[in-house]
């Protein structure tokens, strides 16, 4: 075994990637860098910063590979290829820039020497030039220099030439390479895991994938093919990571379980293969069941796809073609609705998942699953109060859609059953019943939280939104909709609530109708053992908890204030928005960081369940997209900075509870 050390310039490396002389082994994860990271890499190369080391593997044995995300196929090499173990994100990014990839349109400001991604503003400005136009194969530096000299810039021709030459020289920058020789695939996998654990943190599933690839070459390709099959049916969240988690849960069929993916690293190839067959059997039963019985056409609708795992385990244990009692099947679907609606897997999912999979060992699995939710006696219910303040991020979005679908709701423009997504995408399609244009700047001062409330959303196509609703108040277009279809969509028809003046009364009325439709949906699947009389009974009052985020602006200056209520106690504090933005960027790369909250340093943590930030009495948890949405909502209706309260920094001395971002802005949970 030996390690060869050498250097190669970027232009040569890119040529080798194109020719298939550098390839990605199957153990590599996918390309994950954002466009902003690509721009920062190019800037670092321009400034002469160290480029880091590339780690490659040279072997005479053929290895399973995965396609590089370069937007083109690789050639067939005339020599045995080198396999890239560390440096994929950097080399792929540079390849994209040097080959004019549509997601790597990095531009350079010749005056300020700044780099960023192409935008409408940079397209209009002669100061910004595309890096590809300088480093690409057809670059004409002389013509570009003449063009810039006539653009009225603040720098002279000599300086323009110097900067263009420095930019062009990026292609000659060297990368230091370490090439492993004489190592086995399993040894290389261990090195890959160690190297990548020390850089951008790999998720546990990434490490498990590397181990699986080493022990069973080609197995990851099987997972990818299975994932692609379900994606074609709308279940795109059934990706490789999801399948690996499912295999972990299926490794044993009785006794104590753990949902930790790390179990895969110690399991034998035979047991992994058996678990994989159970997962495939489970999926073959679960997806059709959800599509045909619940009318769930896509995983984009499901608040947390983790709720699929117990169902997959249950059906995966059964022999091929085994029948399930109709009442049990109905009860499992009821549990799925209750678990999704109550955000069972919105927080620390591993402990909840282990609990629920263990419940399947019971003689009465449905009762045991509902007992984990504390619903085995009273059942799950949704009231108008529960819907107050909820938006499109709420777990109630699925229940609201399914309630309409099971009521026979149709699209108002095209006719036929409603569809939650545009064809071929995971983007939810819906419209506001009271258009935002009618409500913003209204004398009643409706907030963005009110305008975006779930009770103002109707599941219709974009054609309906554009051609029928537009910017009209419901009073104008509602006469074009059949009365029974308005009822199926739970739309109130009282004339007083159909104009913008009556919007708040409209929300109250629609919440009542939606709650009724959701209750009817739940009753379709309600297990017989639940006391029917308790379904609508009063639930015990939990301590009142709420969180409201308010944005304040003054020019380019922004302030974010969090106000929280826990029982009778109130807490408020400011969050540094610049640090929060930077922390979310870091979180997108899997990195932890700190944010100043109420004058104190608060950790932002990244794990498999999302991103958490400690804010006063709550540990806020959500996906990166939910964080961005919450911030956007807070500043879409921002108040003047002069109105911002002077909150004294105050440490919270009570217990810290987890609070889901889906509940931000609600009045009680």
C-alpha cells in the first residue's frame, strides 16, 4: 500500500473528469453545494487562497460508480480511472463553472472584484462579467477587454487587463493530490468515512451507505432504482436515505429495536438483504393503500414521511399476498392520520419511531400505536380552535386536503377531482379564497399571518387561481361555482364574509366548516374500540404555549423579536438577523453555529430531524425551508423599527420545551 503525492491544475482535472479518467465511486454522496458556495469557491481561487487537497484511489479492480453531477456524460477512459474520495463538491463546482452549467453562472465585478451568482441586475450592468466568458474554451480576452474599456468604468485599461488575467489564471491553479494505491475497497471505504467525518459532517445515513457499498457493491444502485420507481408515482420522498432507514427498522422482527441507522454498519450482508426484501414488500402494500384508500397522491402532502415507516414494517413482515383484517387496516390508516395531524414525528423522531415499531409486536397493534399518542380511548379530533393561526406549513394541511378529496371536491376551472400538485412536480397547488391583493393595505389592517392562514386556502389548480379567482373577492366569483362543490371545499357562503371587510369573520366560519369536514374524514377510519361519545368531548386544557415572531425594519436594518407565552409566564427577546441568516446558510451545509438571542449566545444545531435553535423557553425545531418561510413571513408584514419594544435581555430559568416551527404564530398548541 502506498500514497502517491502530486499536483494537477484545474484545467487538466476538468479534462480528466470529462474523459472519465476521474470518476465517483458508489460510496460518494450526491452533489449538495448551493450556488452561493460555488461563487465563494471561485472567489477563493481568484484570491489565491489554498484550494485544499484532493484524495483519490487508484486500483486495478473495477469499482461500482455513480454519475457525476456535471450535466453531461463522461467519456470512456483509455486508462484505469482514478476514483475521487474527497473533493467532489469542489471539482464538480469548478467543472460546472468552466462548462457554463445553468446552475453555476458565477459573475465577477471588474471594478470591485466581487463574485456572486448571475441575476437580472448583473445582466444589465456592464461591470459584471461571467467567469465562463473568461475561462471557457471560446473565451476571447482581447474582445472582452475592449468591451470593458468602453463601458465607462472607474478603473483604467491596464487594471482591467490585470484583473482579467488574474481571473483567467484560475484555470492554472494547482490542486494537491494524494492518490491511494494498493488499498482494498473496504479499506478505502473506511478512509472515506474518516475523511468526510472530519470535514462537512456526513449524516449517519451517508456513513451507512458507504458501509453498504463496501460490503455489497451494487446494492446502492438497487436502492436508487427503487427510489426512482416510487418517485414516478409521486412518492419522491421515498429516497435512498428513507430506504436505508426502513431497512434498519426491518432488521429484526421481534424483541428490542433501535431506529438508529448505525445498526446497518454491524449487520451482516444476509440480514440486510432480508430486511431489504421486507421493505420492498411493505412498500408494495403501503403506497397503493395510501393512494387508493386515503387518496394521498404524493409524499409532498405528508407532514413527515417518517410516519410511513411503521406501516412499512407492519406490511413488510407479512408473507406475499397475505390478507389483513379490514378493521385493522382501517385502524392503521386512522393512526397514520392522527400521527401526521398531531405532528408525531415533528421533533425527536428516533425515540418516537422506536416506540411505534415496538408497538407492532402487540396483539392489538392499532390500539398500541394509538396508546403511544394517548388516543386509544378518546381518539383524535380537530376543532376550529386547532385550526386558528395555522398556515401552509401546518400538519393540518394534509387533513384539509384529504377532507376535500373525500368529500368529492372538484377543480373549479378544469372540473374533475382536485389534485394537490402540478404534474411532474412536488409543488403544492392551491389558491387563496380571499386574494392577498384585496387584503393588504386594507383599513382593517389584516396581518400576513391572517392572510396566509390555512382557512383562507382552497385546493384548486393554478388555472382556477389565474382564470377564475384572480384578484377578485369571493363575492364576485363564488356565483360561478356549484353549491355542492362549495360545500365539498368547506367554503362559507354567507354574503357578509365574502367581501374583504368581513375577512376575519370569514376565517372563523371557514375554520368551523373545515373542522367538520376533517372530523367526517377521521370518522371514516375510526376504530370501533374507541368510545364514539368521546370524539367530540372536551379535551383537557394543556398549559397555553405560543410563539410570535415579529419583524421590524429601518432602511437596510432589520430586527426580529420573539415573544413567547408559557402558561402565565411571558418572555421576549431580540434575535440577531444577520447571524441567523448566516447560521441558516451554514445549516444548509450541515454545520452547527451560534446566534445571538436576547444578548446571549444560543446554539443552532443540525441533525437528521432538522435545525434547532434555543430561544428563551423553547427549542425551536424545523426544516431549513420552514426556517426560511417563517423569516419571510415575519418580514413580509414588517413594522417600523421605531415601534420595536425595548426588551431587556432576560435569561429563561424554567424548563426548555421543544416548539415546532409549524406552530409559530399560533395562539395555542
